[in-house]
């Protein structure tokens, strides 16, 4: 109590200091306070222009061009939604904008734009050359980008598993596949050969 404290309000780029509230009021800057118990002082800053805030639901990013902390009235800004790998852009929060990407916005007020992204869905199909079956764990109709699936080639009686058509999997059995797209995996089985000595 009785200590003297100087407070200085420093606005960020594109903002202006509007005044104090709480235990000090007015627009003087800096101000000097003499402590008289616990005190609370708030500084209010407002933008010099208009704000364009962008947010994302899901995995992705949104680019503004030009990129500025604040904009002037009637500025034209191009907004582009960029999905992360394995995600798809599925629209803006404003139904009138739909799936248009990029969009162009003429600013007349503070604006919030939200881009929606959903995980990419992939199908996994199988084929075989020769006699045998393929077991999958987990077995699903639809997989999401980045999921892993264990593949096990089970040759029929008298046949042997040779390889997968995916060079990453090679002749591993079981093999672990990472889903990145719609894909068809082929397993090759070869018939066993035997010699008969008489």
C-alpha cells in the first residue's frame, strides 16, 4: 500500500488504445497508480480497421490473401481452405458459400469464416492369383486415411503364398498396410511342385 506503479498500454499492430477501466479510467497513457489495496485495471484496444478471423473444424488450414492483421472497409480478400493429408474440405459454415474454394470476400464488417474438414474415407478391395484367400484385421467396408490393416494370405491346400502386388508389402505374411487411398491388393499364390522318384 502506498507504492506507485506506472502502467503503459501498448497496442499491437493494427490496433489503437481506447482507454482504461476498473480502478482507473480515462484515456491518459501512461498512467500512475498509488496502491490502495488490491486493484484491477483493464486496457481496451480496438482495431483500426476490420477483422477477418478464420477457423477450422477438422484438420486443415485457411489462407487469406492478402494477409493482414486488420483490413479496410471494402477490402477484397481471397480465402482458401487447405485440407491436411487424409482430410477433405467439405464446405464453409455459410451455406451460401457451399463448396466454393477459394472464396472471395468483400469486407463490410468484422467477419468470421469457418472451414469444415472431414477425414478421407477409403475402400480396400482384394484379388488373388492362384488359389488362396486373404484375411484382414480389422475387416471394414470403409477405412479412414492413416488407418492400418493387417493382411494375412492363406494359401489353399497344395498352394503357397508368393507375394503381394504392393512392393512395400513384398512377401511379408502377415503384412501391415497403411491406408492412404482407395486400393486393391492382389496376393499371388503358386501351386506346389513335387518330384516323384521311382
